[in-house]
């Protein structure tokens, strides 16, 4: 099986760190360059390639490449490039930095090959995205940002609880972290799988779980909304 040489989220995350350090037009240039480099990284990937790592004794599939993840990788990098061009005039290092890392986290979610990796990128999404609301620097945006963060942290906790229940249901077998059997487990009435679906529902703004969307997006910065 082919090993992924460079993680598809690497360029965006590194670009976000660099954009937070640089100032002025140099930071804005990173907002455009990083998505282009990331797009090229995705272009180099082959379906079936993987990237693995070990965390607390668990073997994680940090990148699992298939046609669907490649498609979303292209889409997220394209969105990051459009947002970077739209934000070229900005001189707020926090917005620029968090915006790129936010996009990188979305790419990480798309390529996650197990539930723990998914959870880590999931939380990174929540933390980085709220700065696109707080970037407006108004009292309403601050309060809306905290409500937004609460909903997404709750989503992350539900995901973590679902992962823990799946792990318990499989008697501590690491196969519980695989994404493949989730649909079957949900149909079978597995509580862990149901909590994971609920967490996904909050994150994706399913009907009745979408209040954070209509509350947070109007208060976000123009570039953050893009």
C-alpha cells in the first residue's frame, strides 16, 4: 500500500502558522500560495494511499486516500484559495491564520481514516472557525461566537462519547475506531454510532440542529463568511 508522503492538510496548516507570524502583504500572499501548494499535494495523491501514526498506543490512519476524499480535498483547497483572494486586503493576523488552519482542518476531516483522527480535526475545526466570528470585534459577535463555540464543543463531546461507547462495545478492539462499520452499527441500534451521527448532525446543521448556523454566520466577518 502506498504511503502518503505529505499530508494533504499540511500546506494549509503550515500556511496558517506562517500567516500568523508574518505581517502585511506577506501574510496575504501566504493566503493565496498555501492553497495552491495544498492543491498540488492533493493532485499527487493516489487512491489507496494511507498515512499512519501512533498516539497513546493506538495506531491511527491520519490520511486515507480514496476518490471521495480527493474530491473534497480539491473543493476545500479551492474554497481556501477563493477566500484567500477575497481576504487579500486584510491585515488581521488572527483572521488570516485561523482561516487557513480552519480550511486545513476541513481537509483533515475529509481524509481522516479513523474516528480518533476525525475527532482531533473536528475539534480543530471548532476552535479555528470561531475566530471568523470574533474577528468582527463587536459585542454581538463576541456573544454569538461563544454560543457557536458551545454548540461545536458539544458536538465534539458527543463524538468523543460515541467513540468511547464504540470502543467499549468492541471490547477494547481498535477496530471500533474504523469508519467502515458505522452505518451497520447505527442500523443495529448501537448507541455509540447514534451519538456520532448526532454529532455529525450538529456540525452539518441538520434541521432542528442548525441554530448555531443562523446565529453565527450573520455575525461573522465578510471574509469569514466566504
